[in-house]
C-alpha cells in the first residue's frame, strides 16, 4: 500500500461517500480520485518524472489535497510548504529541496508571482493562466480521469516537510509511504476514526500533524474531510456545528480563542467527540475553562515532533484533571518512548533527561544532511532534543529544549520554567528567556518582555514577582522590553534571532 493507492482503494469502496467538503464545494471519494487522476495525467504531460520534487504552496483547499495525492500518483515527491512563508523562506526551500514543479493558489499568488523570474521550473497556479504561470484548472480540463496505478513500495520516499527553523535554517524531513501510513494508523486507532467520522481541518495541512495524523488517517478509514483555508473562532464554531464534525486538531491558542468567543455557549458542538491539541501544553485552569466553554471533557493532548512522523505520547481526557501540562504516561500506538541521560541510560524518577522515540513512523532522515541525520538517529532511536522528567505516577513533563538550556555558574537553568512563571504575571503578555555570555558565570539569564504598558520599572517588578515563583538563581538578571517577539510563520518563537541581536550589538 502507498498513499496514492490508499485513495484509489477508498474511491472503489466508498464511491458515493463524501470525501472533501469546503464552504463552496463537495466531492465524493470517486470524484476526488477522478480529479487526482486528471491532475496526475496533466503532470505527466508536462514531463514530470518519478522522484521529482513538487512544492505545494496552498492553504487548506481542495486543490491542495488533489495536488498532494496526484504528486504521489505519478511517483513524485510532495514538498508542502506553509502558506504564510515569506519569499526568502520559500526561495530557500525551493533551492534546497531541488524543486522542479511549483504549485500555488490564487489566494497566495501575489506573494510568489516573482518566483517565476528567479527560479527554473514549471509553475502552476489555480485560476487563470498568466505570463509564465499555467492554470491548474485548464491543465485538468484537458486530461481524462482514467486510473493511473502507482505500484511504489512502502519504503519509497513520499514527501519532504520542512521544520520551522527555530534554531537556524529549516531542515527537510524525508518521509516514506511507510512512515506516513504508520502514524496515520496510530491516530486512526487512538482517536477511534471510522467511515462515519468527519474531520475538521483548520490548521495548515503543510504541517505533519494535520497532514499525517488527520488527513492521511481520515482517508485511511474513509472519513469525510471538511477544509477551511484559515482559522478563526467564528469559522470553527460554524463548521463544527453545520457539518457535524467529530474530530478537530488545533494549537492551544485556537482552543483558547474559540473558548473566549461570545457565542461559543450558544453553538451545538455535541457532535465533536475528539478535541485534540498539540504543540504546547495547556494549564489546568486553561483546560477547565475550555472544557466549560466547549461543554466537553473530550480533550486530548498529543506530543510528537515532525521528525517522528509525528508520533510520541498522548494525555487522555480523564488524565487532564490531575496531570494537565503533562504529555501523558505512555507512548502512542506504533511508538516507544523513554527519557535518557547524557550517557544513554534511562533517567530515574524526577530526573531530567532527553526524550527519545522509536517506531516506523520516524523520518528516513534529513534531506541532503547526513551529519544532522546521524546526530538525530542513533541505534534506531530518534533523539528529540526535548528535555523531560517522569513523575512517580509515570507521567512525562517536558522541561525545555536541550539547545535552550542555560548553564550559569555550573547550574542548569531551564528557560521554559522562567517563561511559564513570567506569563502568570498579570501584566506580561509574552516573554522569551535566553542565556547571554558572562565573563564570570559563563552565561547569565536574560528575559525579553512584552508587557501591557503598566510596568514602569520592568526589571524590578519582574524580579519581585519571580521571588515568589522560582529559586533565586533562576531569576533573570537582565531584562529588555520588546514590542513583539520574533516568531516564524507557524508561530514558533525564533530565539536564534534574539541571540543574534545580542551578538551583533
């Protein structure tokens, strides 16, 4: 089985069942598969070859899904990229991935129109053709929907997803069909997906969790997919209610914003059985607020990272009462997980170590980077770079990123602990903590603070507050007020930019 044949199989099994749904169109599995064949034939007519790289720069639209499966159908490699990336980021990925075909959506066309003059390749956009850009719809209209059979083995490379690049240039994570099918089976089982399930997709399908854990997994069981090109609390409530969706995955901020919507308690959300979040933890008070506002106890936290498929661990609904903020006590299906010290020995209770994961969902490696691949993959285990400790009940708690540890005077300081404490300050809106060079201590702790404008003596007020929250040696000595923290297109904090600012001063 491969991803292309998975869709073809479901189109034969559920020909008249709804497969793709947007606010303006609906396709059955048979119609979806037919259009995939049409676009696959068009790509062949344009000379695409097996293993060619196809960059897909589209929001969550029917065209994205058709393109993704059509690329696999012709044996090429899909390179989905976030619709919010700026030109310099797109240009880097285009070159690094050796892209030969670039697909975009007319909603995003203005931001990439100049690429056709800067790069060599075949450029396709939805809507009308213009200059050197071919029309997605016109290409399809000239082709038949006769079935193309992809006989690729499961270990054939299927896609490259680029990491967020929070510590430097993004890395290309290579996945095989086996990797993706493994994690899709995991999520289908863990979240009890069925042909009757209805998946609401509002997080970018260019990311591994929405794409592999929900799009691929939903397709694996023949579920319906409801697509939205962007997220808003209003649209989430509208689609969840009108389309009677059963599964949703979102970042914690999506839940918090939706829970604060003035009409949230007026909307019927009873069909939604699996509210899944990941990327960051939710505190107990946040969990209670979301549960009350959404009238549900079915909150699931999933932990993983792109390189793992993503696979990892999960915190179940009933565990949130006592362990909110944890990532759970067991690895998910098809995955092993443990915390190890610097010598590779399993860490003891409450001892901080690095999370490592093992399973068939783990990436094949980083594209064109054997050194970083060998650093990440050792003896079949993926070293995540996430530091965690396990409590006496067996629950894992992420402490920080290994690369972000600050060593000051021989003591380990974990920025995330300080950031969490500062975010509880009523006047702190956002914060980032990094280590900066110090001639005597090696490093000292510095906090970048976004505040609401009411703190006139920032450093003194933060220090006074933190004395009641954390040990003295962890309290930052340096503070800098900043209007906005640097974040990438996915919202992740770019601490490397803050370090560069310090270095360049």
